[in-house]
C-alpha cells in the first residue's frame, strides 16, 4: 500500500531539519577552523606577555646565534654559539646578559625550534663566557644592531635604513607569531630582518655571510681567532614584548593551514543545502 502524503510530510520535515542542522554545523566549523591558529596564539601567547606591542622599561628579548668557523690544534672544527638577553633599564640603558658556548665537532648545528632546550648541537658544547653588563647603543655596536635607534642601523658591519615598504612574511613562530618583517637592502646572500615592537625596531633574523669579527668581539671579548669568513646567524628566540601582529595575515594563514579540511566542510555544507532545497520543492 502506498504511503499517504500526510505521512510523508513529517518525515520530510524531519529530514529537512536534520539537513539544515548539518549545513549549519559544517559551514560554521569550516569557517571557524580558519581562526584556530590566531585564537591559539592570541590567548596562549600574545595576551600573556607583559608588554604587548610595546617596548619600554622592563622589556626583554633573548637572542641566539652562531658565528665563525675555526680549526683547533688537533684539527677539529669549532664554532661559537651565544645567548644574549637584552633588558631595557630606561633612559637609554640596557642590561645585556651574554653566554657564549664553544661548539666543537663536525656536526655543528643551530635550530631555534629546539627551544626551550639549547638550540645548538655539536660533539661538545662548552660554556666559555658568562657576563652581564649595562650598555647603550653608543658603547656597544652589538646592541645597536639588535635594537637600533630609530630606523637607522649603524654598525661596523654596515649602515642601512629600515624601510616600511620592503616587507615580507615568514611562517608562524611561537614567540613572534605572524608579524611583518622589515628587510634591509644588503648584498646578495645576506638577510637582515626587523620586527616592530611599539615604536622600537628589533632584529628578528640575520644571516650574514661576511666578516663578523668587528661585532663578535663585543659579544665575546675573549675570542682569539679572526677568521669569521663564514659569517653569523642570529635569531630572536623569546622575550616578554610581543611584536606588532599582522592580524589580517593571520586569517589568511589560518585559511591556508586548515586546507583542505575547511573547503571540504564548506563544500559538503553547500551540497547538503542544495539537496535539502530540492526536497522542499
């Protein structure tokens, strides 16, 4: 016996309600999933920093880097790794705590993603220097490289100006998030990038292929070698002052990071809504 129209309608209405619910869930999930990265960063890191997009008394940044390539008396290669914590003391004065490590062996490495563990790898890692001093941009060229006075970067290595137009973006990093990186115009193979923290520019990444000795002597006064032909790498690792974020860029990043799941959910929601619409006719 054929089912009457009156019996079909309640089932059809239930089917349409379920379809509508699925569409709403899928579309909302497909849209909200794009905001997971920025939400995680904002509530998990950004708002927990004492200084959000500001650099003032008490602000602190910690840098890690490697530089030089040497050969010791036994023929083993070695390099230097360092950790430098810069803290604003006010009135143009900064506390700079520097720890230098001697990295010995043929498998010397540097990976900032290993933080909070020490980001250096080598057959031997020896601490050779640990010192804290109060410095300013005039007394220490290394500080003027990390935290330049205004947009002008003047060091024994080079003099350049930070441009607001020469900008790039890198992958999201736990401390830095997704800021705009301001690139200095330097010779090929050299990369020097700054981020904006309030009114202060701070060095974010540096890969320098030329002689770094004129700066490294301010990091480690006890260094004896002069062959810095392999240059240096420096990167910001942590701190209590979150840099200015590209919040719109975060949304684009979240969309790309969620692919293809976000498109699958949105597409499935669209298909179900089309089917439900046809059933209503």
